C-alpha cells in the first residue's frame, strides 16, 4: 500500500495510490484533520485530547421480526 505525507510548514497533505486522501494542519500542540474532522491537542507525556467536530448520524434500518 502506498502512503505518503507532504509537509509544507504547518500544512500536511496525505496521499494514497488514489491521490489526495486528506489534509491536516498542526500549530504547536494543536492539530486538525480534514478526514476525521477532529481537533486534537498533544498533552505532556503519552497523553492527548481529541474532540470530534463532525458527528455523523448513522441511520440503521430495523428489521422486523415476524
């Protein structure tokens, strides 16, 4: 599988075989990813905090039991 990241200052472009898959921006400890549409903050040590800004509503069909 082909994956490549091009870094242009705080902007990162993520590519796969099909082309551009997502982009992200990182300023200090804060970052945002276009695919996940989530904010992330790196905290001291192995910790981080993430907040989803894009809440997808999954509509599921309920099967009727006969």
